[in-house]
C-alpha cells in the first residue's frame, strides 16, 4: 500500500459565453454541431485531435467550444476514446534537494499547457525509488493518467523500462544514456558548463575546479562533459584532482570546496553543477579567508533565488522551468495522440546571469595557497 501519495487534478476554467439552445445547463456536442452547422462526428473528432480533421476545422470547433463554454464529460470521453485526458507526474520527495529549485514554476507550466488543451494533471509523490515505480504502475493501471512526464532522469532509468513494458506514453525532462525511442525536452547544461569554463579561462584563470551533482543523474555526465570540452577548447590539460562529485546540497558543496581549496595548488575558480553546492563554496571560502569574486571565482547552474541574495550575488546559468513544463506537456499530449516519440525531442539553452561572484583573478594558485594557509593558522591560533 502506498501511503505517501497525494493526487490533484488541475482543470481549465472559463465562463460560459452562451447557453445552449435546448436550455440545458451543460453544453453538448450536439449543441456545438448545430451552432457550427457540421456533423456531430466531425465535432467530436476535432475536439479529440484526430489527424483526419483539418487544422482549420479544429480551430473553428475549439473557438466555438470556448465561446459556448463546452466541457466534455470525462467518463464518457474515456469510454469513447480510451483516454482520460490526464497527464501524470510522480515526484520523488526523498531526494536530497527535493526537486525544489524548479518545482513551482515547472508545475505551473505543465498545468497551464494541459489546461489550454482541456487536459488535466494528476500529481503523486513517493518517498523512495521503489514507491515511485509503484505509483507510476498504479496510476497507469487505474487509468488515472494517459501518459507521464519523467523529471530528473537517471543514467539508467527504471521508469523508462517500466512504462515501455506497460506500453504507456511518456516524455523525459532530461536525457538518459540510452534514449531509444524516447521523447524528451532538456536544457543543454553541458553547453552552459562549457561556456563557464571558457568565461573563466578568458578572465585569466589557469586552474578551474569543478564540483558535479548527483552521480546517478544523467545531467552530471553531461555537465562534466561540458567541463572537459571547455578545458580542451582553451588548451588546458585535464587535472582530475580538480574534479569533485555528488554534491547537491549546501553542506556537500562546502565539503567538496574545502577539499579543493586544501590542495597544494588550489583552483582560483570553481564551477558547480548546481547552485545549492555553490552556496556551500561560499561557506568554504569564508572559512579559508577568501573573498568570493576577488580571491575565488564561482559560477554555477540553476538560477535559484537564493543565488541572487548571496554576497556577492552568484553568477549562474538560469533555466526557465515554466517553459520546460509547458513544452513537456505539449510533447506528451502529442505522444499520447500517436506522434512518434523520436520526433518529439526539443532542447533549449540556459541563460547566463553574470553577477559578482566571478572575475579576473588577483593571484595565482601558489599565492592563493599561501593565503589559505595563513588564514588557517590564524584561525587555529584564535581557537587555541
């Protein structure tokens, strides 16, 4: 029994512009057909997006339905079409960052697009990977959703295997190592991290560290690829001692940043795969006597609000989660309607928000190491 699931349906709401001629409180397909002067079957197929109906007719029917306030009966529609016109989403609340950075805007984008198409959104939560799979299977088998959006894709994602086995449509928010025939939308995080390396190298930084995110997620593979590509483009030799992994929280970012700053030749700049980890770098810099933006440059990825309130504000690559939600909903609806998934693949670029946390280095790695040692000794003497 799944204990932690909550479900909510978000339905489009609009006022009725005109009552039907028969005087009933609910507008029917018969009313639409009579008003438009076309067959009832044509109206029904237009409303359900069938490909044999022209786009012009679909638009004409949709406008008339909106004007008259037509709303289909979901159970009758499900019997007729085999669809409940609901998109499914299972959120894993056990993950350390809880998907919080993107969640509000993301859900808003999904629900808006679903509502625009007269679809609903069914959301469930799970507290473990196993419970997440059980939720997907339950919602599919109980016909609570026609297809699913899968956020935070893993390198090898068991959700993909399950939904393929159940023959249930889905779209990925992200990519996996083996995409097969999957539909997906993703921001090109690898391009953003590559751009961050180029930016720092052009400022004059010679040693650039990288703190990656969760090792089970596919975005980490891609962002490390971007880091390596950026170094190669500027002719820098890869130094694996400058790479740290699996930091998705402030505490983890702090821990990994300290390990980098305690190297004999510490980096003068650090790129983080996630903003939350970058905020931990700020704490590590304070502890080692460094000023962010002057002694140590930091660039991250996500664009969460907390980064703007850091001192100095964090330079980061921002993503539009609302747009992501809208596009994923549109792609999933198309997939459910029969469009081949491999033709439903879109990407977008993250936007650089240049702030005060990065710039030209004031000292090289040797000078930085001496400054860190001096700050450490002073701190230890005060403690004693």
